[in-house]
C-alpha cells in the first residue's frame, strides 16, 4: 500500500477523521523509526561483503616508496607525496626535507583498512575471517578507541579487533600487519520514510504494522489513551507476525551467524592477541 491508502485506513480507525491528515502523516513516519528499533527485516540487509585487508609497515631507510603509499613513524601516519627512495633527509617528521615527500595524517589514521558505507545504515556485523575460522570485530566510538589506544602504530602488527565509524567509513584497529585476512561486513539500510502519497514501504510485509502504530500514536496525541492502548497491542501483535514471516522467508542468506551481545557475554581480547588464538 502507498501512503495515501495507509493514511485513509488510519483515518478510518480514528473514526473517519479526515481532518487529521497532518497528524496521521507524522504518525506514519514515526512508525518507521519504531519498527527500525524493534527489528531489522531481511529486505534491508545487504549480502555480506568481503574486504581484503592491506598491510601497513613502519618507515625504513633505503626503501622505495610510491605516491600515496602510507607508512607510520614515531606513532604518526604519513602518506607519500611522490615516488622516492627513503633516506635520512626524507625521514618523516624528522628529516630536513621530509615535508617534500610526506604529508602528516596524524596518529589516528588506520591506513587503507576501511570501507565506504551507505549514507543511512546500521552495521549488523563486522567479522574477521582467517581460513575457516572467524572472530567478531566490535564497533566502538572513535573517542572510546582513542582513549583506550592513543598510539595506533604501537600495536600495528596484529589483527583488527575493534572498529569505529567516521565520515561514512568503517576504520579498523589494529592496523593490519599481515596479509591473508578478510573482513566480512553485513549492514542494513534504514527504512525510508514516505515523502509522497504514492510512496510505498521498502519492506513488503509491514503495512499492517505501520497502520497499527500510526493509529496508536494518533490516538495518544489526541489524549485518547484507552483507544491508544488497544492499538498499541495491535501494533505489537502485527509486528510479531511480520517478524515471523520475515524469518521464514529471508531475503538474504547469511554466510555466518550473527553474534549478539558479545560485549556483555565475552571479554574482548587484548590488542596484541590474535582473536583466534587466545590460549
């Protein structure tokens, strides 16, 4: 159903209140936020994307560097401005002419280990794969990561165990210090609210859920709390049914089961540990 049809049904539930179009439109859009909080439907989920991770090595003298190469030195990341062979005069941050060869990226740039994400999304899982084994990468805020691990390059020879989001990218820590690993990323796009009367939901089986919630919210806004309570129960029931139907016919086949509540159930590995070999 499109927005006009849903709005008509909500107005009917309110007692044919056709004078409440603005209120109903707001209630319909709020329903998407509430549904998104309760469940991520398979039609929103992406097919898991495998990311090949790239090694980053510390700067050394007498080494050929190419334009845009990234290295670290003295707890700071640098990117090459031109092709050159390293020597004492081009030593990043120290050599007399280092600024001719390098640009300072700061201590919080984790090399090329990142992925560009959609504009509206929710990360369901980031999982590090090595051969036939895997471990979950925990997504944290950049502030949390920076306070806990202020010197990225000091632990730049392990496997990523944390990630943070910035500027539409997912960055991983530690920086990859070896090859042969992949990150399998699964994301979900956010349900798009209606903007036109002809718009239909991105998810095919939630029309009843939207109607029930919009009716509940409209009654609540009009301070008709007993009616609102009835429709709240209808919302919960229709949502449960939609979730059951979604799980019976998933739009995405997972290549790995998602692990939930990892943070509360299992302690995280230390930065220097291989997450697949914890002793």
